[in-house]
C-alpha cells in the first residue's frame, strides 16, 4: 500500500515529497483517503510511461483543504486528484475551471500550470467512456434514469448527460426538490426540435414505485449515483420487480463484488456493470490532462483489477 501523507506535509513546503524515489509529484486529496485505488493504477501508468514521479495519498481534513490546494505549486506538484469530500472545495480553490467542472460544481483533477491551478472534472467524461466500453452504446442515444441525482456525483453525471443531450433524462432523488431544481437548470440543454413524443425530455421524480415503473418502462439505462448498495445488507434502492431484461444498469459504486442493485438487475436478465470502468477512465483522462499524452490504459486497467 502507498504511504499516506498529510495536508500539513504540503503546507510545510512539500520537502518530504522530494525525499521519496521517484519523487511524489501527484496525489489524491480525500478524507478518508486510505481506500483510494488511484495510487495503484496511476503509479503503474507513470512507470510504464517512464515518468520520474510517483502518486501518493494525501489525507486532507476540510479545514485545511484550501491551504493544501494553494500549497501544490510550492511543493513542486504536477497536479492532484480530488475525492470525497473536497470536489466542491476544489472548484472554489482553483484559479480557473473548465466549462463542465463549473456546471458540475466540482473538480476532481487539478493541474498546476505556471503557478496557477486549473481545474477539470473527468468523472462525467469518464462515465461516457465507461458506458461505451461496457455496453457499446453512446450516452447521447439513450433514455436514462439517474438514481441519486441530488448528490455531488449525481449532479456531475446529470450535467454530462445534459451536455451530451441524451434522448431523455429522468432525475430520481429521495429529496425530490433537489432533482426538480436540477431538472429546471438543465432544461435548456433539452430544448430542441427532436421529436420524442409528448413527454418532457428531462423530468424529476422521487423514489416512488408507480413513478419509477412508468419511467423505467421507457428507459434504456439506469445509473446509480447514490452510495446505497455498498453494503450487501442495504435495502434495495428500487423494487427488483421493476428491473427488466431490456435495461442496462450501471452502478457507480465499485465495491468489490456486486451491489444489491446489480444482483437484482442481473437476476432480471439486464446487462450490468459496476463503477470500476468509470474509475479507470476518469483516471486515464486525468493522466491525459497532466501529461498531454495518451494514458497507458491497458497498464492502468491491469493494475486496477489487481488492486480491486
Ligand atoms: P455525494 O455528494 O458525494 O454524491 P451525498 O451528498 O451524500 O454524496 O449524496 C448522495 C446521494 O445519495 C443523494 O442523492 C442522496 O439523496 P438525498 O439528496 O435525498 O439525500 C442519495 N441517498 C443517500 N442515501 C439514500 C437512500 N438510503 N435512499 C435513496 N437515496 C439516498
């Protein structure tokens, strides 16, 4: 397992990162961070690409996040990834963020350029690649039901679906008001002359069985963006009887084994995949942002499978 550093190691100037070999020049900020699988596949990628740098975990408590981001240039870092709970703080900390990160309200990839911090969010584009790889389809052609649209991860996925102008998007959230607000915000992306019948192309519903049944009958892809299902004892997110063989089901949770949702989907004969593909592709896209060259995807995939 890779060593875990602290926010203070960065804030103190980062000298400690030069003492390891290869020097630590990339990392992931999180709290907790020790379960991250990113060091495994990023270090494999750096080695395969012949880059003299290593990737480490950095435990960053919320109150030190802003200072830790500002310390990156002084510590000689190329950039960093950002995980729970700092993705929104990362957007606030960077000097500039790309269009998708701004709309998603979160940054998962920071690159240091000339002393400035540039922010990106590769989770959305990573999902597009993962869906294409797992199901041989493009997000933009699909009618999508997104579970947990009110969370940070859900928002990034909803924005990606909207920017791709997918055929239809149903935002499902326990607190339905959050989904409604997001649906209104994203509505402009769905206004077009495309003829899809009388239904609205973006809608918001709660976890209501009748509403879910109605929406799933007209859906191609279900995405879970909640963390429900990480524990095998979690109650089903949606009634198993609503899952049908024509559906594709993607769970962003990548806990080892299958989540309850994927178990139920698989038993119903639906095609399904867990979040490992999205994790891999968001990482590959981060590598491409840091180094402006293609990521060694197969090396990263192999390292991730070994770590998973
Ligand atoms: P993050 O921002 O990291 O995605 P979050 O803010 O905790 O995490 O959001 C998690 C998402 O999972 C939310 O959409 C949340 O629904 P609410 O907005 O109603 O809180 C959803 N969620 C969490 N537990 C849930 C449960 N038991 N059933 C349904 N949805 C749940």
